[in-house]
C-alpha cells in the first residue's frame, strides 16, 4: 500500500502498470500480421491506451460519480484487452511466454482497478476510522477486495440500473453481462419493458462483444429479443446492446430480463451457464416549466449519430440566474452547486462550444443545473445527449459461396462487418464488369443483405461491398473472383484485339494520306 500522498495520477501503481503494459502491447503487436493492422493490432492498442487514459481522467475528476465512471471504463477496457489477448493466442500471433506475461499483467491491473472502484464506493464515519480496531479491520478489508471473490454465476444487468427521465425525453439503457470467470460463446436475451410507459427508439449494436447475430434484435409489444454469438469465446464483463427509449407517460416501472433468457458456455457442448439477473427501475416525471431547454445547432437530434466532433450548445439565459454545468459520459451525473464560468474552448454562458476530437467517439451528456435569483439551486437537471462516431467500420472480407440449399445452388455473396461505436447500419453491393472496372468510377450501388444473390453468375465482374455505420462512415471491400476461361472468352478477346488493330490501321492510313 502506498504511504506517500498522491499528487498525480502518475503516482498510482495501477496507472504505472497500465503505462508499462501499453508499451509492451505496442512492441508485441508490431510483430502481428499486416492484415491485422486495422483488426486486432488496432483494437488491442486502443484498449490498452483506454485503460491508462481513463485512470488519469478519473483521478483528475472531483466528483465521486465521475471518478467511478472513468474507473469503470478503464476496468471494461482491461477486460476487453484480456479477451483480445486470448484471441491472439488462439490465432498463434503470440508465443507462450508473451501470452503468459500479458495475461499476468492485465489480470493484476484488473484486480487493482476492482479495488480502486470498490474503495470509491465505501463510506466510513470518521469516528470509525479513528477507532484502532476498526482501522485494522478496514485495512484487512481493503486487501481482501483486491482478491476476486469465488465465482457463482454469470450476471445479466442493465446500466444505469435506475434513472429519472422527463416525459418526452429519450434515454439509453445498456444491456451488459459479467461472466464471472466463465467463458461463454452465445446468448439468447428476452428483455421485458412496459410499452405504455416506454417506447424503443433505436437499438445500438456498436461496441458489443457479440460478433455474430443469429437473430437480430427484434422489438415486439413490450419485449426486445435477440440471439448472438462470440465464436472465439468471451470471458469478463462487456456490452451486449444499447437501447434508446422514449418516456411516453408519467409513471415508474422496471425493465427486466425474461426467465427464458440464456447464456451458453464455450465448452463445445452448449451447456447453459448459471445465470442471475439485475433488473432496472426507471421513472418518467413531468418536465418542470422553468427547466432550461438545451439545443444544439451542430448535433440537433439526440438520437442521431454524427461524425463531426465540434459541438455547439445553447440555452436561453434568465436574467440574474446562475448556472452549473458538466459534460461527460455519465448519463446520471449531476453538476455541483457552484456557479461555473465559461473558459477555454467555451464561448460564453448560454452558447458553448466543445471540441471532442481528443475525447474520442461515444455517447456524451451535457448536464445543466440552474439557480434563479433569490432562490436555492434547483434539484432538477437539464440534460442533452450527443452521440459521435468518426471511425468507419472495420475491414472485412466478403466471401463467394454456392450451396444447393441457398438460392437453388446459384452463386451468392456473404459478408459481415463490425463497427465498434454506432454499429453497421446497412450494406450496399456493386457488380462491375471486369473489363470496364478500370474505366467506371461511379458504380451502381444496391442496398443488400447477406447472403446476397449475385447477378453475374459467370463471376466475371469486380464485386464491391460497402459497409455504412449509423453516422454515415463507410468502408469498401473489393474482390475480383477467379473463373475458368473458356473458348468463348478467347474468341471475344481476339475479336476485341482485332477490332482495336483495324481501327489503329485505318487511323494510320488516314494520317499518311494527308501527308
């Protein structure tokens, strides 16, 4: 245990270890295949940088809720990195020694973060701390929480687990899982919600641990269901999906998991994991009349993903009023009761501008508290959500298939791309005749789903597949299928070459005749 006073996040042992781990990850991933530059290499580097960055951010925050938010993000990034290390080992990108070293360090960091988070949640009366006997017990408990408790069951839970929302506003609920040291490879989720109170607006699959969707999220009356898998297996804590709800009516109800929800172990047998559930409680209340209304000229729709990072916010000022505000990733954070003044990148009170490029993609919440002249600070909080995704989907490889049970044995195209933030919104496919592909720049794109029946069953066209995320970022995968040359191809090629030769000969004769 450190005895010196912490002056900086650099004094934290957990940050020092995460910094050393980042250097090690960068060094080791240099040896990964170049094909993984935008795959595992990029994902592992982003995850390990996220650990140290969020520890530093949390240390600098003054409010406990904010600290916990960033420490939890760091904890999640550590779990994500651990999963990626396991996958890298299975793909033989890591030798046995590198694998052991990385797992040992990331496991230790996870334990330290777990202890850091739990210590932030503990509250002790000052008189207890001054009691020598209690102090010894306290020291023992701190050492105990740094050691993971025995595993019992995987946990499906919602985040946040409780929230108050104004009628007509939208909020996001994240469906998460903690596998409790078990390795899983599939989930079947049924989520029950009160349809008279809440209305699903959007479903976000970005940043999900699920890489295959056997059944896409489906909204029915009071129920959201989906089936997804992780072929490589997953162990730890991670996100399944996020759901944006709108508060329809005033009231308070729970969102709960159906008892028929299942999680399967990655044991080759499809064994159901022992499972427990944590439901969420949400209250819809009437919006106070004097509550400031926040708007944005750059990101006007709180349910729409945007790919630009300069955020402008506005609310109408009331004469003599004071304001306290906060921009962060915690949906339930509350500004303190100390008046704020614009500084740095902010323009002036009531009209503010933030550059979120360095903060990274994701979901942000601007929270505002108001104090009218002659009154106490309001307990009601105005909030505005901004969702940003600047990165395109990850690289992917379409595959051509042929199966008697699919499209009657005709050639088809299968494809699946991943997008870590907003999720893939749609796919488009273009087939361009190979001989014209060098000259045609504007392909004719068609909206498509996998599997896609190819129009050119002779496989003589260049095939392009475009994956577009919800913010409009896109990536294109191209392939030129191989096919057998037959006598017709040879004849056509000879005729084309003969035609070109005749045209060249005629032009040459005309030029000579003019001389």
